[in-house]
């Protein structure tokens, strides 16, 4: 392999890691029901910077990743879990689950949360009454 091909391969691998870490940041933020703006404020960056981190456009420094992990309540290793698996991207079902969890946490009425929870149980069990 020519050296410039090796450089391109390494560069592509680094970029895929950046995207993966950004995706994991987004997943955790979504699970906690936080907006990008809220996360940005918590870690002391602009909304645009937080957006670029999540998209993998800008690299997240070690110090910044440490701060993000602390704010999101996870170990730094969380952002790398599943990196070597073949299916690192979220499938549509996982996206729906994250969206459901995010929206569920935004329901402020306890009775409404319980109703949604019961609806999910009934639908999962296949009951029609």
C-alpha cells in the first residue's frame, strides 16, 4: 500500500470515530431529555459547537469529552462502547425508542406518564380491551 493511501485510510478511520463519539453524545443527551442548547450551556460552548460535536464535524478534545461525560453522568468509555461492532449506527427502531424516552421525560403530569406507560404495556401484550 502506498503511503498516501495509508494516510487516507487512517484519516477516514479517525473521522468515523469522531462521528461515532458524536452520535453517542447525542444519544445520551436525548436519553436525558436535554436540548443541544442546554448541553452547550452546561459544557460552556455555543449551540453551534455542540451541534458540530454531535455531527462529528469538529473533534472533541479529551478535556471537553471529560466535561461532557461528567455533565451527562457517564464514564468516558460510554462514548466508545460499540465502536468496533459492525452496526455502530442507530437503526430506526433505536431512534424511535430514544425519541419516545425523550418525549416521555418531558411529560410533566404523573397521571399522563402512567397512562402512556399503561398504553405501551397493553400494546406490547397485544391486548385489545
